[in-house]
């Protein structure tokens, strides 16, 4: 019983985090379309999705228990991290685009691996996304003209943020010294 309460509390906390930090317009659009296609109300659709997630979690837990605990990853396979770059797409939630639709289009049009499409953040008029750094120029140019829902992606690479904070050592141009009378007197002498 206490495990159920802990799970519910954890779920409530996670839901509140998502509500506070994400724009859910595309997800709301998806739920609306899905519930109308299945001829069910929104609450039943949400409950079914929650049950699906629960089933997937239970399956993952069972699979992880079936794995041998003493297995050690092979050291001869080199593990490297792919450098990712942030891009801006000229398509957003007002264009009725979903994360899955974006992923499928990028996989189909550029050949990028599904695992290398990260941090998709759909805003109202644009989308921010991370893709591998070494995108060939011809594919990049092709993605500029690719359309989803009659809207061009018009992909643009974003410059990395400069996290250096400005100190107090910046000066205004043509700023006079604080003691102007003393400065004028020393110049006059």
C-alpha cells in the first residue's frame, strides 16, 4: 500500500515538473486526435496511455531482472560520445507538428540515427533540436527545403552560448572622471 502511495506521489511530482517546464500543445493535439479516432473521451485516452506506460515500465523491470548481474561490458569496443549541435527549425506547435513526426522526417530525409536526435523542444513558432555535429553540407541544405504540414523546416545552426558573465569592468564610452573639477584643474595647470 505504501509503495502505491510513493508511486502516486512520485507521479504527481513528475507531472507538476512537466506542467511547469514544457509546452504541451502538440501533446494535447495528439490526445485530441487519438481520442476522436478511437471514439473515446480524453480522460479514458489519458488513463489508457498511463496504463500503457505502466506496462512498459513493468516489462523493462522484468527484462533488467532477467539479465545476468555479473556481466561486464566489453572493453575492446570503443565508446565515444558524438558531439551534438543545437539547431532551430522554422516549424512549431502552431503548424501541428509532433515530436514523432519530426523524428520520422529527420530520419527519412537525412539518414540520422534515431538515437542521435535529442532535446526536441517544440515552441509555438519554432523548434529547437540537437543533432550530430558532423552533418554533411548537402544534407543540411536539403533539410532547409524539407516540408512538414506544408511548412519548410528552414533549419539553422545556433551558435553556442557564451557562458562567461560580464564583470563590473565594462566602461561606457565618453565617460568623464568622477572628480571633473579636479581633472579640469590638473589639465589647466
